[in-house]
C-alpha cells in the first residue's frame, strides 16, 4: 500500500477512474451481449407452382390435344390454333417452350416450318428446329399467379420448300419456372 502512496494523487485518481471505467464497460458489455430473444410457433410453407394447359378454356390439365395443320402451302401462314395456359399456383411463373424429339425422319425438315406463338405479350417466331434445339421464353412472361393466357399458334411452311409430306408428330412442352427476385 505504501508503494501506491509514492505515486502522485493525480496519477492515483486517473488509475482509479480507469479501473472503474473498465469494470463499468465489462458489466455493460456482458449485459448487452447476453440478451436472448425467441421466435415461436414458426411455420414454413412452400409456394405452389401449378402450370396447366387447355385447348377449350374449360378442361385444364398437364396435357391437351395440340394443333393439326393439314393443308400447309409454302409461304402462306396457317390459320391460328388457340390454346390456353393457366397458372393455377401461388407464385408468378416465367414460361418457356421447347419441342423435344427427333425430326431426322420427317419428310418436311424441321427447319422448313416456322411456328409463331403469341400469348398476348408479342410473337415468339422460331422454326421447329430452333424450338427443338433449346427452350425459348414466351413474350409477356411472367404469367401471374391465378391468371390465364389465351395463346395462338400459327405455322408457316418455308416458301422455298417444294416437296410434300409431313413433320413427325411432336409434343410442345411449356415449362413454368418460379420468378426469382
């Protein structure tokens, strides 16, 4: 204790204040960092993506009978085939289309037929070969949840095509993917 008395009163006062400040800081830090809060009764539910298709706007499902153009004339666009795409889910969906399959045996080559699809947001015009090669986004995407698009498809046989025959029957897939933010 005598050794502490050898220090000047000012130095002792600064030392005491420093020790007190350190203790107050430690107690305050401990109080602030040991606070606990709780979220209770948490429920997590996934959204539902439910894309459906129809050719009569009343019977919807995962498939519907498609188009059949039997009198294509080179250079003349066909009449419109109308179909409906419905988002029966909880979230908006970006819609793409793709034609899977092998067209090597078609008497009309897939690159000689152009399809124009319009669902209200503008035309998507691609050859069957293009639609076979990759998926394409339908203009106007996303399709809002609980909404239906009225769509049309038209076919155009290339004006330079001089043969006859048909395109191998094909499926046209429409895929709805949840919009990401």
